[in-house]
C-alpha cells in the first residue's frame, strides 16, 4: 500500500495539495511578483516569443552575452495555474553571471490533459535548441530547472529520448528540480483532480517515477524541510528512481523552507539552490 492510500481525504489534501499546508501561501509569491515586474521592465528582454501555435506557447528570453549558456525555467502551479511573467525574478542574478534565461509558459489543465502539458514543455525546449542562437544563447549548453509541477516537467524532459526527435541525446546539460511532484496518481485523489482529468493511461505516460531517464547530466533535487512529509518523500522517491538507473543525483532537504518560500533561494546567490542552478548552467562533471 502506498502512503496516500492509507490517508484520510483530509490528510491527502494536507500532504498532496501544497496550498493546504501553508496558510498564507500567496504572501510568499507577492513580493517575488514585484521583483519579476521590475526585471521585465529593466532587463533586456524578448517577451512572449512564440514557440508554437498554442495560446500559452510563449517564452520570455532574457539574454546575456553572446555565446552564453542557456537556462530554461518551468513554473509550478499543479499543471493548472501560474504564468511565466511571475517568474522573471529567476533572471535577475543569472543574467548578471552570464547566463541567458528563458522562462516558459506551457499548456494548462483542464484545457489540455497532462499529456498536452508535457508535450508543450518539451516543445519549448526543442524550440530553444533550434532558435536560441538567434538571441545569443548556446544551443549546446542548455540546462533546466523548475518547481513543483515544473520540476515534474524537468523530470519528463530528462526521461525524453531527444535523439528520436532529431536532437542531440545530451541536449540537457544539467537539471535542478525543486519541491517536485513526480507521480500524478496522488493528485487524482485530492481536490485538484477536478481540473486535471487524470486517468490510468495519462498517469502512466506522465509518471516520472516509472520512466527510465535518458539524460546523464548532473541532477540536483531539492525540497523544503517544512513541507509535508509525503510531499518530501516524492523527492526521495525520484532520487531512488534515478539511482536505480545508474544516476547519481544530489539530494538536499532545506531546513526552514516550505513549498512557497523555497523559491526565494533564486534571489540569494549564496543559497544552495542558486549555487546548484549556476553549476547546472556553467557545467559540472557528471
């Protein structure tokens, strides 16, 4: 029996719906949204660049110097909410350190199923490899990070056989995944399920804990020490899955952080997450 199966409905909401575990969760997003607005106004930026025909197939590109490595960020929101505009703060310090930053939107549930969410995220990475040189970025130096549902999309990218798409198999050079949800099944048994339209087949195709990783790049896994234990367990489950496939990820549980304030680490160059992202961008021996 899996952990969520032994829980009451109330317990599942607490452990698998992050908004239920932090009473004032929105306050932790508000101050970062203000920083994002400033970044979009003051940094050199190419906003709402289309990578496909979908309404949410858009990227914000914050270029650094010509020939710079590229970092793609996927936001959270349980595959059903949020927008790249609220995560421009990711670019603030990375651009200064010579990294071209791309924040990506992607299709959201319930307009599409989780299949569509994942497909659009993979399309965003594909577009970047083929086009980012036009913005000064190096297509051979792409790394990714994401939080919550965005971490899942990064994991799905790591499980993608890019060679079958006509792209280099080692397209992704590093990945940082934060407070991730890697198996969609528990969400099916919470209140968010009404928006996700999950069924057995969709879950199987998007369960990062059941898909063999193709990428051999360095991977950093983070979660907050104040997140519900079942949510934290997903990070350990993903690390275990990678280890079973001969990968060696770093795993960090950060004391004092929960699902919403953990993203502040991108704004502190000395923080574990900021350091990991920079290593993912600039390279670290596998």
